């Protein structure tokens, strides 16, 4: 049985960078809007997840074009 990562076609460095940037944005917004602990956690999680999905979509779109052309 072959085990594959969930985003196996995208380098880990790109995924890590997206999560780190999303976390930093969440922390900045937490400080700006003075969210509580739970709000901060959930909004940071959502921001990091959305940034991960956006990065994945952009990466796949760019590199599929290069492979086709």
C-alpha cells in the first residue's frame, strides 16, 4: 500500500510558508481587533487554511501550465 500526502504534488516548503504567513496574519489581526483566546484561535486557523488552499490553487495552476506548454 502506497501512502501519499494530502498535497503530495506541492513542495513542503511552499505549504509551510503558506501556513506560517497565515498564522502571522492571524496574530496581527488578533492584536489589531483585540480578539479573545478562542476567537483568535479559530480565526487564525481559518485564515491559515484559506491561505493554504489559495496557495495550492495558484501553485497547481502555474505548474500545470508549464508542464503543458
